[in-house]
């Protein structure tokens, strides 16, 4: 991902405190972050060695716990 233009907000001492992004760069950043979170969740699930169950069974178990 390439950011074409960076703008910063600075405090009185000139320290960068925030960044302004164009909406396209922001959307790409969010998309990349969400993809990374999905990968981390997958990796965590695979590492847990828990038994896989069908989605429909998982939904039934969730519904039963809510009662």
C-alpha cells in the first residue's frame, strides 16, 4: 500500500500527534488490517488443536447457551 500524501497534526512543540489520510488510503488501511486480523484468528484457531465442528452444530450450541 502506498500513501500518496501524508499530513500530520503537531502539538505546540512540533511533535507529531496525529495523521490525516485521504479516504482511499484509509479504506485500504482498514481492509489490510481486517485481513491481518482474519489471518491471526485463523492461525490462533489452527494452533489450538481444537476439534473442528460443522457450522450448523456451532450455531446450535451458541443458541442453546443463550437460553
